[in-house]
């Protein structure tokens, strides 16, 4: 699975967990998930849980703390998938 496919799926997941899905229409790879896309930290937990379920991976809390942008999340997912 390439990064663009992961990006598209992540956007779909994020849409389900934000009050402002219109912000995702033009979301860039550098968009900060909390600050730019206004996904609350509580909903962000749900985003990561859904990503884990979708891709059959585990993202530990220390890793989550360092993931701020769409690019960082996509790269982390891709790395986890590659290491399966």
C-alpha cells in the first residue's frame, strides 16, 4: 500500500471524527491534525484506534505523542505495515 492510499483512508477516518469535515477538503500533508483540522485530542484517540483496526497495527502511546501532521501519521502507518 502506498502513501497516497494511506492518506486517502486517513482523510476518510478523520472525517468521521471531526466536527469540521470541510477543513479536510483541502488538507495538505503538512496539516496539523489538532490545530489545523480541529480534531479534538479525545477524538484523536478514536482516529488512532480506527487506524490500528483498519491496518492491523499497533501504535503505542509514545509514538502517538509524536504524530502531529497528516504526513507523520501516514509515514508511521506505512512503516508499521511494512514491518508486519
